[in-house]
C-alpha cells in the first residue's frame, strides 16, 4: 500500500450530474432502465468501495480468521504478558489473605498512606506493562489489517518489522490522548470540586454533577474525533499531532456514524469477554472451596481469572483493531477515492 497521504482524487459522477433521489426519466416520461453496476473488486477481506456496517464487522472477523497466525499470535503474546504481570502484582500484593479482612479494622493515617503508596506502585507496574502491550498490539494489528485488505500474505515477523519504527510515535499518541481526555473531564468537574472545597456542599453537588456530565460528553466527542489517529499514524507515517489532525478531518461530518459503530463493536467485545470470563469466575470458588473476598484473591482464583482474561483479550483485540482500521479506510474511500489506489496496489486495475 502506498504510504503517502496525498491521494485526494475527485470521484467521477456516474449519474451525469443528477444527484439526490430523483428517478431518471425516459423519453415517454416513464422510468428508465439502469444497467446493474459492476461489482467492486475484492482482493482481500472487504470490497473496495464505501463499506456498510456489516462489511466492516465481517472484515474485522475475516481478518482474524484468514490471518490468524499474526493476528492471534500477537494478541496472545500481548495478553499473556499483560495478564501475567497483573496476576503477579495482585497476588503478591494480597499474598496475605487475612489482609483483606484486616482492612475492616481501624487504621491510622500512616498505615492508610503506606497501603495506598504500595497499591499505586503495584498498579503502576501492571499499567506500564499493559500500556506497552496495547501499543504493540495496535500497531502490529493495524499493519495486518492493511495487508488483509489487499489480500496479501503477511507474517508476524513482517508485521513487526513495519511496526517497530513507529512505536515511539504510537507511544506518544497513547500517552497524549488519555491525558487530553482526562484534562477535559477534570476541567468539567473543577467548579464543583472548588465549591466543595470552599464548604458549599449544597451548591457544589449539582455543579459537580452537571460539570462531570459535560466533561464526559466532551471527552466522548474528542475520543471519536481522534479515534482514527492510530491507523493514520501507522499507515501514512504521520507524526502524533499530524495524525490527530488527520483523524479529525476524516471524522468530520460522520461523527455519529463512527460513534455508533465503535459503540456496537465495544458492546460485542463486552459480550464475548463476559461469555468467556463468567464461567471461569464461577469455577474459581469450586477450586478454592470457599467464596469469600479473601478466596477471590487467592493464587488459584487469580490464575483462573487471568486465563479467562487472556483468552478474551486474544480473541477481541484483533476485532477491535480491525474495526478501527477498516473505519479509517472506509472514510478515506468515501472522501479520497482510496479504493482506486488500493485496487491498483492489488493489481485489479
């Protein structure tokens, strides 16, 4: 695939200038027969034309099915490392099961502060591992999808080779977006928190609620606006800020459509994850023989939960990355006739 972003090309108007919903008229005022349009070329997992919802979801699933070695291999490696780190951190933190019960006892401020610092350190370690894994998975899986669209074979080694030079920019993007969304949410809640700090709880509560809701709405709007930045960064070799501007340009005018597809994909991922994790979570008490808060943090329960999370992430990571990458390509097809460039790259023209 050509990595240059300068593919803007006007699509020819096949209707002779007659747009809208008007029916073409024949010589006697009756409807004119229109010959069937030729099928769009499909060298890979999607037809090279503007995509419908089902085609985006099917394309993401077919990418995982046809390119299962790189897609599931990378997802499994990332999920296994991430969940192993999370399980070890959690298990070591709660290795003394009676500690959970002791949390019910009164504690001094020093003890609470010490426990908070230790827990934050543990969570930070697991978070860093998960953060690095997310960057690698998003980059490699985007490359896999780009090859799947063209019907080209790709190995894990090849996908990693193309991803590695962009990991620094991906890390910058993955750092910047949460900070930006968090700042928006904090700005919305700041007036209410200020009123609480000043001792005006009656006025602070509604202001905090309204500000929090406004912050959530603004953060959601920015999330969708910049949701296509990662594919732009990987496939067009854009920088961090250039990829954000690119995403905003592609999303403009179609925010609600992209929002709906992303939410639907998230719901499907949640359903699949729950279907995998729920039976395993019920199996934990059977292994430990107890069903208490302490037993839920035992090594047996943590390992079982980690296995469920690993399986769920291995299956859902390629789907999520595929939907985002295909949304990016769909927007470029609609706005820039990327289908013509892809068809030439695939040898269909």
